[in-house]
C-alpha cells in the first residue's frame, strides 16, 4: 500500500553535504604537508571535478606532479578519508530536514557513487538520522539520471513517484532525472548559470535551505498531475 505523502529526493554531494568545501580543506592541508604551494589548490580542485574524476586518476596525477613516493592505493585512501574527515552536516540543514519531515515530506537520498564512500558520508555526518532512506547507484546497479534509480528509491519507501520533487546541484543527473520523469525540481546553482537548453529546473536557488523552503511553499498546481512521466517538465 503506497502512502499518499510527498516524496523528496535529495542529492548528497554538494546538496545535503558540502563535499566541495571538505575537499578544498583537505587539499589545502595536503599541499602544506607535502610542501607544495597553496597556489596549486585550484589545480587540485579542478582535477577532483567535484569527485567526478576517478580517485585512481586523481592519485596518479598528484603522484606525477609532486613525484611522491607513495603508493596509489595509499593516496586513494587518503583522498577518501580526507574528504570524510572534513565533512560536516550543517545544523541548519539538519533542522530544515526535520521541519520538512514534520510537515509530511519524506526525504530520501539518491546519490551516484560507491556504496562504501557514500554510505560513510551519510553515517559519519549523522545525516542518516534526518532522512528516511538512501539509494546509492553502485548498489542499485543504475545511476542518475536514469528514472529507474528514482523508481527504486520510491519502491523502497513504498511510495508513489507522483508528487515527488528532486533537489540537486547537477544539471544533468539531478535536474535531467526530474525532466525525464516529468517531476518538478530545484537546482542548487553554486554560482553557475543554467546552460542546458533541453530542460530547466522548476526553481533555482543558492542552497539547500532555500530549496526546502521552495518545495514546501510550492503551490499544489506546480506538482505534476499524472501522465507525462517521461516528458520534460515545462520550463517556468
Ligand atoms: Mg551533487
């Protein structure tokens, strides 16, 4: 039996948690540790590409640039652990999730990435206490923007996709996923301009607090009324 309450799909990296900030802090400390100039920070941040570059490729590039005598495996471990060490759940984000939950929303994390890494991020920050469930692409066997990962997430919490919202910072995977299913979405712009011509987010905001406020304030008519599950959501 499906419950008739709104489902809220939330991206993890740079939506619920400030992964970019954590990487930046780790990278700054790492450069100090190996005696490299802080000017290299932007190079490292670009190399990381918000975690999209394979950790092995990042480790190899760092080893080559600084001629480090450390194994790739150790460096990959340091990259994983470094980000985890600096990740924190913003108390305001935790509070906003609680308010959304009290208002009847069901927050579920849908994230692309490795099961071990993403689950560590969710549990070590205490985020697991503020969301109902999470689905990670590696374990699910399907990644965003494929609608199947969202369908799977809905199934796990025994809810319908109808009326769900998607919140995330990635145009392609988060907002593209919403567009593929005809669901409304909120894009966290992180200082970027929207350039994707094929679809648009329902709302564009500067952070998760504004995103949750937008979702909770949205008039019911901005929620899709059935049909068009795989049509792009109209631009506003
Ligand atoms: Mg993200």
